C-alpha cells in the first residue's frame, strides 16, 4: 500500500467526522457563510483541535473564502492549506546520527504504545538498511520483556534483555557495549510505562540517560515521548515532567487510527513545540509513518 494511502486510511475516523457534515453544509449553503463557519468551528472542536486552533482555522477560512460563495473543493483545499501551515514547524525528518551507534530512547505513560512503536521504528529503519539493536529496558514485568523479544523475532532484529526486575540502566549498558562491539548503527531503548507524577520512576529515566552519556559520551540522540492520540489534548499535560526528566527531542503520536481526535496533533505541537517524528496509525508493524505536515493535512482533508 502506498504510504499516503495508509495514512489516509489511518486518519479516516477524524476525517469523516469533520468532512462529511461540513461538505453537506457547504454544498447546501453554496459556500462558507456564517452558519457554515459556525459548523466548521464545532466540527474542529470535536476533532480535538482546541478552541484556540479552531478559532484560528475559522479565521483563516473566513479571510480567504468568507462572504462570497465557494466551491466545496476550494473549501477543502483551503482547509488543507490552513492545517499544513499550522503544522509546518512540527516536521523534522529523522536522519541517523553521524556517530554510531545512534541511541533512541522511548518514554511515556503506561500503554501509550512505546513497545509497539519501538518495534515499528526498528522495522522501518532496518528496511532502510540500518543495523538496529533493541534494548528491553522495561524490566518491570516479564511480559514486557517477552513482548519485545517476540516483536524482535518478527522483524528479525536482535534484542538485549535481562531478567525481570533487573536494573534498566544495566540493560542499556549491555546493549550499548554489544552494539559497539558488533558494529550496530542504532540502539532503540524500550522503557517501562510510568506516570509522570511518580518521582522515583521518572528519576530512573534520568539514570538511563546518564548511563548512555557515560558510555557514548553524549545523551541518547533522540529522547522520544510516545503519546496516545485517543487521549487527545490531555496528552499535553503528560509531556512537561518527561521533558524535565530526559529533555525530549521528539514525539510520536500513536493510535491515530483509533480515534476521531486526530486534530489534537495541532494543539499538541503548538503547546509543546517538540517536533513529531513519527505517527502510529494501526497495530501492525507497517503502521507507522514519518510525520510530514503536508501529507498529514492532506490525509485529514482529502478522501
Ligand atoms: N490501533 C492502534 N493500536 C496501537 C497503536 N500503537 C500501539 N497500539 C496498541 O496499544 C496497545 C499498547 O501498546 P504497547 O506498545 O504495548 O504500549 P506500551 O506503551 O509499551 O505499554 P506499557 O509498556 O504497558 O506501558 C497494544 O494493544 C498495541 O497494539 C496504533 O498506532 N494504533
Ligand atoms: Mg511497553
């Protein structure tokens, strides 16, 4: 399936919730009159873009199309452009760090999709020809170690793990040593889910970061917060303490396929100003896309 098609399918719930009623109204009223603009605002709010962004989009639409009648396709194109503009800074295409092995650390609250995302990113990068190693630094539960081992097998990527209850820092230490000795390009570190409010667990992330600093001479090249899109804008409040713990460099927004709140990507970017590296659009290992503002806007607005 083409990349674009997969993203379009993943965003179907958000798109159809907004687009179908909007199209009906615009067609019935022959353009974006005040009633259609009001409906647009309500639909944007239901997609969880938040009041500020909804107002901004409505204003852009009004300035460009208000008063005079406008064709549905023109409305669609204008909406797509408005969303792409709001998201343009959120895009940072990922490239492998020049010093090897590069290290990517994935953090987030329980169940946000970290382990799945680690496997998906490993799969993607392996397919780009990079040699990838996984580190099972979620030692909290035996099932978590098994989950990563299983995914590693599926994508044919080696996994370094210790027994349940082991020190996550020790796993990361071993993984980095192993990666260096075997000439791996990248180490992707899976961590245990944690509430940002639980101090000792957040300090554990700081410790993982320091282990990498000591061995690699620099912090993990990416510190990625994995956010669950079904939580919508509430994800914003999770980010601050993770940022304090590891200094976030990027986001991955997962489960966009399972929600009509896909619009929350816009306020999440506006509030955090941390680039979105990848988006998750399904449970499968192929269901991950590098985030591109233009493609994302297009998938939200074009059927
Ligand atoms: N629909 C959908 N489901 C997803 C996506 N990403 C992850 N999931 C599902 O979300 C659930 C939790 O995923 P995990 O990767 O185990 O989450 P986690 O953050 O590692 O969980 P903990 O380690 O327990 O904190 C699983 O059932 C995944 O299949 C996605 O993009 N779309
Ligand atoms: Mg996990």
